[in-house]
C-alpha cells in the first residue's frame, strides 16, 4: 500500500473498538424526581453537539450542548413525566420543560380558548403524549454508515375524532454538529381535522447572554400592536440579548410575529450568535411548510430565555385562525411533512 492510500484513510481506521468511543445514541429511563420513569435518548454526534430526546414527551428535545456550552433553556421544573390531561387553561405551563424543543399542537397553538368547536388549553396536547418507538439506528463507521436516528409515533386521538398522528424522525450524522427533524402529520380519522403546529425552540444561558445576537430576517409586528410594545418597537435593538430587566419579573415577556425571509430555495434561517463564546446556532426550515416565525423574549431574572418558533401559524389559537380563514384542515388520510435542521458551529469551524 502506498503512502497516499494510507493517508486517505479516516483517522479512526483500525483504532475504533466500539462506536460509543466516538458517538451514537444511548437510551435510558430517568429514575428520580418529577421525571421518574420517563424514557430518554441521548445523542452524541461526536462533533461537539450532544442532545437529549425525551421519548415520552413527543420526542421533544431537552438538554443540548455544544462542547462545554449549554444551548437550551431548561425551566425550573426540568424534564417531567407526561401529563396527558394537562390540557385545560394554562395547565400546560406546569409541565413545560422548555428545553431545546417543545412541540405545540397538533390542532391548536396559542392561549386557552373555548367555543362551539370545543375547549382547548394552552398550546395543545402533543407535548404530553409518549412515543411508540419504531426504530433506533446506530452509526457503524466500519460498514460506512455514519447516520444515527430515532423514529417514533405519537397519536393525538379520541373516539369520534379528531385523530392525528405525528411520526417523527430525529437524526444526526457522526462527525457533524447537526441535528435534523423530519415530521409527518397524518389524519387517521374519517373526517377533516384542524392542524396547527409550532416548534417552540428555547435558548438559554450561556448561548443566550448579554450581547448575544438573535438572528432572523423578515417583516415583523409585535403581538399586541406597537402601542403596547416595549421591546419590539421601531428603532429598538431587539436582536441583541439584554441584561435581565425588572419588568420581566413574573410573567413579563414580549413576542413578535415574523414573516421570515426565504432564500431562492425557499429556505428560512434563524438562530443565535454568541461572539464571546464564538458559537453560532442556525435553525433552518422551509417557508412553504412553516410560513410563520415567532420570537419570544422573556428576560426574567433566573428565567432568561428567548424562543424562536417556526410554525404553520403564529400562536393565535384555533378560533382566530378559523376566523381569518387560515386554519389548515387535513382530509382523512392526508399527510403533511415538515423538515427542520439545527447546525451549531464554533469559531474553530
């Protein structure tokens, strides 16, 4: 074998006893606290990005790290066991982990409401539904297989309907600091079903810190109009994370609804750049799948978080979407797909 052939071999050739030395997926069950009995799957990309999929909470993502730096905001509650009947009023907040991702929907995103179509609690039911795991695929570099993935199904259903099914695959490639989400929502029922879906990504310290830049482009408006806005006002620098303000104690917050700008391929990008850490997180999604973006800012002391939330709708609720004639109805057997990618890089990349 000549020297050029030898040099072209991957650095791990003949040195890797077990792929776990490098990365892969490890499943376990939380055995203590409010999350006791909850199934999780830790992904290690072998490239600095590590994250925890909460199998029993719609395969949402809780903890996430790039090298030594935390990316996600975790609520005081942390990971909790699913509470399928926390679907009234604002009960959803009692089990809200935050985490890198909490899924909202599948038929309602927004505040609690009640009308002739039923009663709907804050942000819907899906994040309190456990997954039925279809597959876990480990990487196998020796066989040329670098991808790792987990696929599961969550069913938001009741007798007489509606009956929606979310089939989710979360995947990464060994050696790349990238996370991919592929979702398929299917109407298993025999009548049309409303669909609202929002990806509630939550970023906290140290990624979100004073001076961190919030990345997004597009036309925007404050949720409750410019006359009530304090942060999202023309001339304000609302794309730089501030020190914790006193008016964000308790329920202080502000939200902007954004029409995100897409590139020529129809792809939108948002994220955060922390110049002090030298870490940039970019979140990509398709405009034709998720035409709306919400930026949530809650800079409370010890609750310091910003959310970037691609969605089929802003979190206006099913009633408002119906009144605006924007509510999506899936026909029986109809399926829609959604794809998102997170790419995290350090200044060394």
